[in-house]
């Protein structure tokens, strides 16, 4: 009996401690973990649509992203879509890192009721690396200036050339002088080149596996009757398994000062790549037809040039981006052509 008397106070204290611990989880302002956030990563530029799943979602949720001591960035929208889910759009964040998605619940007076946390990782968006280089000539070999890279980039190479009357229609052969191995340029989309104003235009892509200088050349079956152009661009933070999508071009017969590619729908952090050419109304290339980038696009091959390479980071999931350029010529009825495609975030 003495043993029971000794143990009774200890047992009572244990029961009180357990009850107190259980009660704490229901106190206002306490933190708990929700069941998940999807997707759990997105670009530092923001714009990712996320769904947070949990239970007992109250009204007036506020979703913030951050980690101490960094400032927290508040999502521009936070909407309860069901009893167990909240949808939000990620805000921009100053650096690539893992942070917390913090869901706060407040009453009508603004008093904090509870918080839930999930981990979200910010990653860099697709980024243009360096300056697009431009090679010119009539062939049969056209060489672009050497570009020095760090390895891991997606190379995007576009070539314009002409075929003499009765000449061979065989495709050009692209070659690469670089310190390592693994660059294997393939046409996008697969198949024959586009035809524009009696010229041919084709875009190729490949990942660059080695660091160091890279020189790309194109060899034609015979010299071209027009000036050829070879552009080389490089992009970082690209999906290695499915790097491009939505490749499309404007119809060959377009005349005007604002060639516009078909719209492409992309997700936050992707990049829209476009290359445009212009010629006189009779098809003479390049003539006097300087091109400037479209609204929201950055001209990577010069502010006013022909051809022009331009690109734009997709700001929000599901954004529809239309690549276009402006021909500032004073000539009437110039010809124009533009090709665009999406580059997918890793």
C-alpha cells in the first residue's frame, strides 16, 4: 500500500502534463503542419500556382513565404477552394533557397488563430547566359564567334541560308569545336527547315556538357546566294529531359512592320525564345530593315538588328505570351518572319 501512496502523486502529475500538452495544440497562435503543398518548388520570380492541403481551414487566410531572418513575402492571392484546400500564387523571392510557406488564420478582428507551415523551394528561372553571338557569310561555311560557357547550358542555334537555283536541297551540317563532348545539335521542331522569302531558316538545340570555349559552324552543300546568318544563344536552369515546347512560326507570306508569332502558353520561370528576320518587299535580305524587341522582351542580339534574338521569362503559370518585333524601316510593305518556342524551367 505504501508503494501506491508513493506513486499516486507521480501518476497525477503525468496525467496533468499529458492533458496540458494536448490542450496546447488548440491554443490560438500555435503552429501545426499542413498535409502538403503542390508544387513544392518554383522560380524566384514568383507566379507559381500552389495548392496547400490540410484540414479545418478557417476564413481570411494569409499565405506568406520566408524563413528567418529573411523578410516574409505575402502571396498576392490566397483563396479557400474547399474545406481542405487553399490556392495561392507564390510571390517573388530575393534568393534561391528552401523557405516556409506559412498559412495564417485570423478572426474578423485580425487576431491570429493558428498557423500552418510547409516547405517550398525557390529556384532560379531560365536565364539567358551572356550575349547572343552572330555569324555572317555566304558559305559554304559560316562560323559564329566563340562563346565561353560553364557547362550545363542549353544551346539554341538558328541558321538562315539560301539555296541557288538548281542547287542541292540537302540540309546544312552543323559542327562544334569545344573542349569536351556531348553537344549534339538537333532541329526543333524535327523535320525540314522553314521556308521564308526564298530562304531557309532552322533552329537547333543541344545541351552543352563541358565548360570552356564553344565555336559552332554550319557547312552548306554549296555557297548561298544570300547572306547567311548564324546565331548562338545559351540558357541556364533548363529542364534536361524536355527542354523546349510550343515551337511555331509566322506564315511565310507575311508583309508588315510587326511580325507576330503564334501565342505560347508557359509556366512561371520558363523562357520564351524568339528569332525574327525582315526583308524588303521584294524579299531582298536584310535590306534596310532594323528590328527592335517586342513589349516585355529583351533583345539579346542587339537593340536594333536583323536578325534579332529576343526572350522573356514567363511571369505566371498559364501565361499566354506572344512574341513580336517591330521593323523601324521607312520602306513600305516589308516582309517579316518570326519563330518562337518555350524553354522549360528545370
